[in-house]
C-alpha cells in the first residue's frame, strides 16, 4: 500500500549584489561586456595580488540580515574555501565559514489569497565572491574562461529545512527576491544569473520524526525550474522508497531542458574544502551604530506592504501584489491614497492604464511626469463626474507624458463631461435611429444591449457624455 | 671601486655631482659580470633597463631637480617580488616564463624614488628553504666561501649584497629568509614589523608571516632602503596605519640604559659553541657601552618551529594552489583532461620541498585534522606572542643568535629536511609574533664564515633596532667589507 509522504525542502539562494565595484578590487561590477574586460590582476588572482574588502558588500548583507530578522555578527571573519576549477583563478573562494555576518533569522511567506502565512527559518546569510564562467567557442576545441564575473559580490542565504511543498519553496523564493529588490541590493535578473539556488530535498512517511536522506540539487537557474526540480526529485525519492530501495546522500545536477536530474557526485566524493581563516583580510568589525543605522534605513518590506494593501486598503491580493511587485508603483499608490484617492480606483489606474502605457513604451514611472497629486486629482474628477472614465484614459496619458495639469488637459481637449439633458437627447435620438436592430432586441427583452447603445453614445460625444445620464435617456426614449 | 661603497656614501656623491648614476650602475653591472659566474646570485640581469633608469636619474639631476636619497642607487630584487614585464620566477620551474602585468607596491616606491634595478635575485623555490639549494634555476654560492651555501631563502639577495653585485637588495622573510642568509653572508638584514611594508606584489608563501625587508652592507644603508619601502598601502588590507620616522636619523643615540634581554632558550637549540660565544661577546660589547643585560625566558621557543611549519605550510598549500597550469607559468604537455592537467603541471612544475610543504599544509587543514594541527598551531602562536609581550615589559630589545651555525657546505643537508628546518630555529618566533628583527654581523667562526647577531624588538621598534645595530657597527669599526671572490 502506498504511504503518504512529506516533502522536506531547504534552499540556498545566491544573490549577486549590485554594488558599483567588485568585492575585492575596483573593477566594475557589471553584467555583459566584452569577455575579460571587467577584470584586473586582483580578480584574476595573479600571483602577489591581495584582496581589499568593499565595505558596501558588508552593508548590503547586513540590510538583508535585518530584513530577515537575523542576529548580526558585527565582528566576523572571512575564510578560504579551497578547490580547483578553471573558473576560480586563486583556487580558493573567499567566503565565510563558521561565523557568518548574519544568522538565525526567519521569513514569513504568504501562501494564499486569504493571507495565510508560514514562517521559514533562515539559518544564515554570508558574503562571498562569485567565480568566472567557462565558455566555449567553435574555433577552439577546449574551454575558455571569462573572468568578468570573478569577484562579483554574492550573498548566500541558507534556509532551514522548513518548506513542505514546491509551492512553499516558490513562495519563499519570490519573497526573497522581492525583498532584495525592495532593499535595492540586487538586480535580481534571473536571465543574467543574478539569483541562483541550490535545492535540498528529502522525503519521509507522514508521521515519521526523523528526516529522510537529503539530496542536494545544483544548476537550478530559475524559480520555476526550482518547482520542477523539487517535484521531480521528491517523486524520484518516493518511488525509490516505494520500490523498497533507499535514498543515497549525493549531489545531483538538474537538467531543466529534459526535466530530469543526474548524479553529480556521491557523498564519498564530497570535497574537503579545507576552510581556514583568510590571512590576507582583517577581521570584519562593523560599529554597532552602523548596524543600527542600517536597520533604521530599512524600507517597509513587501510582505508587510502586501498585507497592508489587503487588510487596510481592502484590495484583492492580485491588485495588492501588482503594487508590491513594483515598488515605485506602490509608493505612488500610497501617496495618492494619502491624498484621499479611493484605493481600488488608484490601484486600477496604476495596474491598468499606467502599467500598459509604460509597458508599450518600455519606460518606468520615474521616466514620466505622473505625480500622486495629478493622479488623485484625475480620479477625483471622475468621481465627481467632471469627466467620464473614458476621458480619464486620455487624461492619464497626457499627465504622464506632457506634464500638463489635469484641469489643463480637460479644458484643452474639451473633455468635460456633458450632463446637459438637452444636448444629449439629440445624440441619443440619432444613435437610436441608426441602431434599429439593437432597439428591437432591447424591446424583445434583451436589455443588456443597453451597454452597447451607451457605448455608441459615448463615441458620438467623444467620451464626454455622462454615461449614467445617457443610459437614463436611452431607457426613456426606447421605452 | 664604486660598487664597494655604501649607499649612504654613494647617495651623497651623487647629490654632489661627483659621480653619475650611470657610472655607478656600470660599476655594479661590471661587478656582476666579473663575479656572478662564480656567485650565481642573479636569475635575471636587467643591464639595459638599469642603465636607462640611471640615465633618467642623471638627466633629472642635470635639470636641477631635488631627488630622493635612493635616486640612482642600484637595488636588486628577490625574484618573488613582481616586476612589470620582467621575469618573476620565484626560482621555480612553475613560473619559469612568468612576466607579471603589474609592479609590486615596493617596486612602485623604488621607481618613484629613482632607484635603479640591476636585476632579479635567486632564492629557494617559492621562498621555502634555508640554503638557496631549492632553486630550480641555479645554485648560489656564498661569496665568503664558494663551496658553501649563502643561506636562504633570500640567498641571492644576501650573496649579491655581500659580493658587491648590488648596493642594496630586497628580500622577503617568512621564517628567517632575510636574517638567516644575511647572517650567513655577513651583511645587515631587517625583517620589519608585520604590516609595515606592503605585501602587494610579493608572491605569497605564508600570507600571515611574509614581510619584505631591506638587505645591505651597513645599518645606515638598510635604514635608507627601509625609509622608502615602509608605509601604509591601500592595496594591502594587512598594511598598518602607522607613522614612521626618518630611520636614517634614528641612529647615533647610544645604548646607555638600553635594556637588552638574553633568552636562555635560544642558546640550546643546536646553537654551536662558537656562535654562542660570538653573540654573547657582542652583547658584552653593548654592556660595556652602558646597556643593561638581563637574562630572560621565552619558554615556548622549542614549540615554535612546529607551530611555524603548521601555519606556514597551511597557508602555502592554499597560496600555491593557483599554480595549476591553466593561466600562466608551466603547463604540462600530453595531458588527458582537466584533472590530469592539474596533476601533471603541479607534479612537474614544483620541486620536492615545495611539494612537501603543500602536502603538509593540505594535511593539517583537512577535515578531522584541522583542530589537532592548525588550530593548535594558532593557539601556540598566541602563546609565543604573549610571552614576547611579557618579556618586553622588562627589556627594550632581545639579543639572540640569528642562525645556530655558520653557512654549511653546498649539498651537506639537501637530503635532511629536518636539519635544514633547524636553521630557522632562532628566527621563526619573530614571524610568529609579528615582530621586527635585524641580523647584523658579529664575528666569524673557525671556518672563517660570518656569524650573525639577531636583535628583536617590540612591534614598530625599528628605530631602536637601527640605533642599537648602528652603535655595534661603529664599535667594531664598520661592517662594509666585501670579500675576495674565489
């Protein structure tokens, strides 16, 4: 009989930091660029060179530590992790071993639309350097190395084995990503590899206390790949156990293209990294006042913001999420709401027309002239029926890109809503005469064609007609 | 001959326009030509570049520019200090063709001071050794007796200075590599306080112990060179924030009231009777000048060699891992895949002593052995450092032998690494405790070979070391004697 299994997941997230320069030299920290253009004797590990720690890396890591409620070890050290690989020119990675900068935190992740949450433990966050990249070229039979990424600063965020499904893992990863963005410490560009993760999976029969044997998976390059990799690995382990076998502790490599993983190395081949304190660098000492100042600078975090939108502004989770995912959009929403704009209307404009107009032009909010004041004023004009919702679409585009005031746009474009019954009556009569078929359908009881007729009237008034008045007139004249 | 004179004297002659830098450089290059076939101090001679540097100094002086004291003075460089575009081999097959793309900080400082570089000097491979016999390039002979070793690892530096093949030299010292060859060759060598000279560009042996220092025929010359190379460097995180005096003005203050500690533990350790006698006589000479001599105890001395070999080998195993045949230097041919490339390049590129230390270091860092070795080594290091700190509460300087014996014959100890390691027994504690120490000549043994007196001070006490050493130098009527070669 098939037993029920529980899946146990732990994640190690590597995030590249967006500091201006690399972690141990003055080279530019930038993705892309010509091969081996952003490197120097230090980051290519030339004999005799020495690392000098970029303190911004320490501050970024502490920011993340604060965001995840960690204990900050403001006195800590860096260690060498020794192994041979052509993309690692010193043959050791400078990382942190027994004393990470941040330790013992937790992250609350939202699991559903009702706002149910789960707390995932964060074991540690430490700083380290990235390695280079092996590349291949048709004109050369061997491997080539690009050292541009060498020495790019990373933080590694290690979770407790607290997740029980790939969905929880996805929620955790999404939350980590949004926090990195809110703190503005990582570009979070998955396609550039600025966030990567290693996934640890084990399974156990429901009710069993001890963890099952753990398998580590490497080469998981996106969050959706993490979901597929976890589901695949959990199923593989359950099948093994169901067939009377056992799970072997090993490292496996995920191949997302074929949706399978394969053994990379077994426990017996586990590398001995011979960690020891890095003698070229001094002990890291961050004054407590600096640690406190970094905490004080922390912005409202995405989870808290999402909850606030859901529970205080009564927005659906979908709308709230859209505002949270785009921090500048959320900031504008907050400012407009503070000026009295109704939450739902403000969210709809920002997530709807504003987002669409930005998307079409490939711009961000900062590239436009939209202010909280103008947005609130426009919404107010619609609420007060000075302009129609349709006219609002014209107004929003103008105030975003021309910088004119709402009232200027309304008067220049003649968008003020017509609520003069006399003027509208002739429009309605004309529309009715041109749409005899619809009138017939209405009379036959298909009353929802009234919407179509209102639309025709709006078009005839170039969006200026008061739609409620038009509806009333239509009903009156047909009836 | 110009090459026989001290840097201090030559600097004054250059400043007065009595000689030109080109003349001086020619004199040194001529001496190299004349004797280096026998001494073997140089790995690379940069005659053309040196003459260019000298000519540049002369033309600046002709324009009436005020130049630093080192302008026009030949300073030869140990071959583990990176010189842009000039071979820097560490006397290893592994780096037989390595031309660094950048200059070490000390080289930049020497260039800025107008120093002239006649060439790069032989050493034990990657600075591991006490006789220069671990060089993969050549043997260096002691100028006082060509059948004997010059000491090591900065043996080329010591031999070049002692023979007049340079006026000054830079060495590096991880466990005695400046002081022990200085002792063997009868010259002055300073291992500065850890952190006072930038390590940027020094190809690392043991990062927490390595320090570049001056080697010269007189104490004043060592001070002149040290003036130029010491100081904070942003590119070396372990470089100290410290203000340094003009060391050439720190001498001549006498030794009256100077408290000199003599640690009894340094006179066991296989120190020969003649070395012990010469050192104690030198101490007595200082006593006669008003110094107070105190017997002190540094009880952990006998454990220092073990701590030294654990810590230095551990760091070396990591520092030397980058030499893998992939990026520069020696690369094995006929390879079958990446692992084979690593294994063959490293097996063929490194010499036995280097491999021995890499294996030792890899072992002491291995999972399961780390606590028993590396961690205990670090604990011992703390203990040795605190014993020194305690000793310096009761004395200003400490006097010991530099090397327990005079220079041995070439080949005598090559098959006995432990005997070779014992040559460092009096010097390693200084590196372990991050202290400055100087070796100066104090007589000769029955074999006619120089004996060295080691003076050790607290951190940043170089001024006191120069003063005491210069006082002793004046007592014996000066050190600057170049032996007849051959």
